[in-house]
C-alpha cells in the first residue's frame, strides 16, 4: 500500500510539473523579455498606460511566442541557409519556434488537390505546406499560432509593435472590456495579417486603430503594396504625420511572410481550401475569405506591414523557392537586403551580438542614422472613426442646356466612387471631385449633354467633412 501511495505521489508530481511547463510557455516571465538589455523592456512592461496591472494577458506578447501558443516556420529542408538566418533572427529576438518542412509541389499528386485547383508547382507546394500546419493545429487543438515563412524579417522592436496590434485587434473585434480575453489579441479573430505585400481596408468599416509618430513606419515612397489604405487623413496638411501605422479590417490580402491564425481560422481555411472547389494561391485564397466573410472569417491587418522579408547576398535566384528559375539571366547582389522594414533584425545582427541598444535605420534620411530601442518601440495607438469626405457641387445651367441625365434620384459609379444624383441637380461624391466638368461629362454618357468647365458653371465646391473622429482608448 505504501508503495502505491508513493507511486501515486510521484505521478501527481510529474503531472503538475508537466502542466507547469506547458503553462509557463504562454505566460510572460522576466526571462522571456525581448532584447533583455539595460532593463528597457522591463520598464516598458511596468507602464500602466500600456499594460493594465491585472491578469490581463497583454504582457504575454513579450513571451517567446508573442502571446500565441506556437510559432511555426515553413522552410524547405534543402534551404539550410534560410534556416540559419531565421534561427539567428529568432534567437536574438528571444523567440522559440518549430520548423515545418516546406513541400515540393511536384511531389503532390493530382488526387490530393481540391477540385478545380490549377496552379504552378511552386504555388502548390506553398499551399500544401501552409495547410499542413493548419491540419496540425486542428489535430492538436492548438489555440493560436504565428506562421512565418523562412525569409521573414522584422524590426528589432517587434514585441512593442505587436502590443499595439493586440490593442487594436481587441477594439476592432469588439472584445468586451469587462471580460478578460484568453489571448492578448482578443478572442474574436481568425487571422492577423502581420506580414503581407498588399491588404486594402474594408471600405464598409470606418474604424482605424491609429499609431501616430511610429519610428518603425517606412517612408511613403518605399511602400510598394498595390492595395493599401488611404493615408491622406493622417499624412496630408501642415500637421501631417507620415510615421503613422494603421490597424484595420481588411478587404483582401496577399503574401504570407507572416500571419497569426486562431484554431477557428485554421478550421475555416482548411475546409475552404482543401475540401471545396478552390483555385487560388494560399494567400489570395485567405484574402478572398476576408473579402467574402466566408464562414464569418474575421480578419485584422496592419499597414505598413510589421513583418517584411530579407534577401541574401549572391545570386538572386536564391530569393524565392516558389519562383525559382524564372529569371532568364543571372543577377547578383553584393550584400543582403531587408524589405518593408525600418530597423530590421537581419541588418542589425552584429549590433545585437555585441549587446548594443542602438540600432541602424534602413532609411537614415527618414529617421536618422541610429535610434535607441526604447525610442524605436515608442508608438502608441488609439481608436479613430473615419468620417466620409463629402464634396457638394452646385451646378448652374442655361435653360437651353439639356440636363435630362440629371433627373433622379439615381446612382452612378464613377472611377470607383459612389456618386448620388439628386433632383435638385446637386451632386454628392465620395470621396471627392477633382475634375468636376469631366466627371459630369462621364455621368451624362453622351456628348449631347456636354458641360463646359467655365467659372459660371460651378458656383461652389464645399468640403463638408474632412477630419477623422478620434477617441483615446
């Protein structure tokens, strides 16, 4: 009997130790601080304006998995060079991760593809590698994970940036303030698109989490995304700030340098992209799910992106495993580069290895040559609601002029803007009219209704609303 009791005690102790190991990974501890240097991160974590002093999990953003249950990295087994780079970057950022082998699309049999799927071998391999991770999440009931591709790079202040993303995600997903979420990012999201090459906002949602004066924002002329938010409400005017970052609900997305996905999101993507007719690259497919709200797919994105990419020195054919060999001539880079980032880890490895706290900027003309970590991560966000920018145009015409096309009310679509035509001949356009006469000519649809741009035609153009409404949260 005593032997059984002792054995039971040992078993219980072992289980308690195992549970303690599991739970310790998802909670913040001092040993998990990013860049544990000079107490900077610890000082930030004690700032009650950023981190409520309670059981709120927001501090978990500073643990080894950014507050998610796991970090996965997609990497082809043959690309040991990319694994070396990612391992160094993650170690210097105090991140722990699991590598998941990439897939050679040529090895995926046609029987394993969804109905109608017709993509290149590179796109097939990328699709299957990401779905393998989602399959693992569903099988193991992993609550949330960040998925990086092995060429991802990020700023030295990543965990500070992710803290602001978490605050914005909670607000955008209507996380109740009186309910403590399980995740620092709230409990009502499917995907957080933190590393992309294009995500435009959902124009039906006028909410923006605005992070002004953020030193990690790249210059406007280095933002090469083809779909992105209109930044003019924050960047234009005498008090404009082109160091502004937005968190918002996206209409679409492309590229998967990094994204976080919840268990709910993993189930939805796995079902939509594997078990139903499907014919898009994996990233565009998730973008379509955001646009179509497939199975109430809940998406959050950020612009400019938080996670970028890096490319090694040498033959440019080394850069992409999806588009490998597509270039007809060999091209070389003498040194490595990081893209869409201001203070990239990849370009600051030597400084990090020395234990430095000051890091060099990729765009010194925009920020100065170097900056302290505490300043790099100093951006703090707040909530804003965009008010529609409305121009009112009053038209005076001669009695002989034929304006039957203005009879209304009716609606026209001009250059992607919604235009309402009222019986009073007053035209309301959103977001605005730059070429009033040309616009009216387009609306008429006929040269018989041509209107000339003379000073008597337009009596006034009044901008009736222009500034976003804001509230500190």
